[in-house]
């Protein structure tokens, strides 16, 4: 696989980490970065996430591989404003939602685009959070691939294989439904847990008692509100549906506890233990 140029829009955790990892098997490629945040661009250069920064998106559109690593609303805006790209150019996004993005791609560049969702990340953000290895041994979902060009799909598959990722193929509608349960709802719950503690009279005293369980569950509440606002908005229907299922389970727990049905409570928790049989 030989590429001369890679353009990365968004130089935070996801885009920066991908830039670092791609250098291993694209040693001759020039990496060009674009980001609205001037601190991010300065950090990206010093950390060698990219070779140079541009303030002109047209420079990115001239690259052979374009990576869109920005909030999902921003991905749609970028796609709608692409004026011209090379016939064999490949565009990928790293967004956590897929349906609205796929539906927003202009027809004239549809074959150039491969919709991807790498199932990885941390609660940290910005270029300083980027690290080589973020993608290794993780799962990536490729959506609606029948609409992507043969050359573009083969390139993206090779990239993710080189990153040692497990590739799963799915239609964008199914992806968003599943992602609501395993990614989007957990983030909503983490934000809710953090807010429930912060709204108590003495949150600092409560947090002083926090053990691993609380820290694990509240960790992702540190995630970027800007990014997650876009995700929740784009996947609103599926997230609301998943929250209904979660609330129903809390109500079952509440009823069992109120009624002192501890045998039933034990069965309820045992049923939950079974999730580890398929993880």
C-alpha cells in the first residue's frame, strides 16, 4: 500500500492517534492536519502527529486519503462542502453515528467515501491525549460498504488490517441501534451519575469515599460535551429507546428492593452476570 498524502481533519485523540499509527506503514506519506483550535495545531506539530498544518480545507481535499476525525455534525458539514477531489481519493470518517452521515454524502463523492466507526477511545481529548496503539486489537465497524468504491473499500480494509483491528460489516441503521446500547447510553448514564453526585450538599465528601466502581462508571463523564452533544442529537431516537430499557430495569430493581424480595433480587443480578458469557 503506497500513499503520498494523508489529510486529517481534527487533531484530537482519534485523529492524532490514527496519524501516529499510520506512519508505521505509510513512511513516505506526507501528513497534513487541519483543526480550528490553534492550540491543537501547535501541539499536533510538536507531537509529530502531522508533518504540517493547513488553514485551507482545499489542501486536505487534494490528499489521497482524507480522515474526518471531528464531531459528527462537523463531518456532515465537511462532506457537503467538498467541491472536488481526485477520482481515486478515499474519505473515511471516525464518527460514532453512521446513518445521518451516510445519508448526507453527496452522490458525486459517494464512491469515495467509506463510513467507519473504530470502537475505541478514552475519556481524554485533544492532541496531547493521542498515542500510538489506540486502535490495535480493537473493533471497527464498516457501514453501507456496498455504496463505496472497490478501490476505496480495499484501501480502508487494508489500513484497518494493518492496524490489527477486527473488522465488522453492518448497515448504518443497525449500527446506530446497537451503538445506542453499548456506547451512547453508557455515556448518558455516566453523565447522569456524575451530576447526581455533584448536586448533593457535600459532593467532595462523597467523592472522597469513591472506590473503583464509582471511578469506573463516572470516568467517561469526562468525555467532550461538544462531541457527545452531536452524537446524542444524531442518534436521538435510538438513545431514547435504549434509555427506556435501562429505566425499566432500574424500576425492576427498585420494586424488588422496596418489597424486600431478596431472592428475586439475587436472580435479577444473576441474569445480569450472564453478559460476561458473551463479552
